[in-house]
């Protein structure tokens, strides 16, 4: 495995998408920015397509594709700004601290799923993957020095950040709409019970409580069963099939 280029293509990492999104929203500045400037709850596939295209292009795309997706996201983020008001924090999608948080949720969520399915990465490989994930923030303008220098530093940053999360009524409503998927295609709606199980089950318990999600022993068994089955499937499935979503999204980057 060569850093993020060998790590990101594994399609099983898509199981981490819901977790990453709810963690992003639980940062009040991100959550309120999304609530006021995005329709992703009403059109969840658009944000999914954009996020996956961004991740796959930056990890495995050509330099032209990387420039294109970074420019698209920067353009979309430019008007996402708001001043503080009653019950509303100030926010700015160009804030490097928020870019760091979004990139951090993508890394932390992906590595959690990877570790649940695959054998543990060797320390050198794990360090390479971690260092490479910084590009998800630096491509938007986040200073490289803001990405914690080591995985141990990242863990400390992560624990501090979890302590500062909060979910108010606005953020709670965005999350509820997202998980209801009322406007999604039928095939998405059919998959939502599994998506909800993965999303809620993979959240840190403290964040699960912020969203007022319940979690039972039965759900925990189902979650472990999913990852046990996934661990078998990835060993017998050819790489070209496991990586099919990446190839699909790279073709969409025009």
C-alpha cells in the first residue's frame, strides 16, 4: 500500500460516510453553515457525489482532476459565510480550522472502518496514509502545518475536538432529514436501514448521545456481523470490483 492512493479506493470505506457527515455537522459552525447554505438533506446524492469525487480525485486522480475538484469545492464554499446571531454561531467555509475538522472526520471515519475489516496496517503504512490525508484539507487552502504532525498528535486533537461538539435543534433537524432520506431514490431508501445502523453505530458514544440516538445490544451484534461479513468478502473479491466506485467517480470528474 502506498499511502492514501492504496487506501482510499477500498469501497467498503463508504460505510464510514454517514459517520463522517454527522461528525462534521456536530461542529456548530459547520452544522449551521450546512443548514443555511446546503440542500444536501433534500438532495443527499449531490453531496455524496461531490464528496466522493473530491476524495477519489485527490487520492488517485490526475493533477488536472485534482485541480478541478478543488476549484469546484472552493467555488461552492465561497458564499458560505454567516455572522453570529441568536442561537447561531458565526461560520466561514474558508476557515482553516473548519477545513481541518472536515478532513479529520474523513480520515478518522475511514480508518475506523478499515481497521474493522482489514488486518491492521503496519506502523509505516499507517503513518503514510495519515500524512496523505492532509491533502483533503490543504487542497482547499488549509495550511499544511495545521494538520497534526503525527497520529498521536491527531488523537490528542481529535479528543479535544470531540469535547467541543454540540448538537442544537437546527443541527438535529438536518441530521434527521438526512437519515430519513425522504427525497432519495428508491434504491437509497431500501439501503437506509443499513446506512442508519452504520452511521449511528460508528459514532463515538458521546456524539451518539448528542444526537439522542439509542443503541442496543442487538444493534451492536448486527454491526459486528456486518463487519465480519465484510471482512470475508474483501478477501475473496477482486480489487477491480472492490475499487469500482473509485473508477466510476473518477470518470465523472470532467
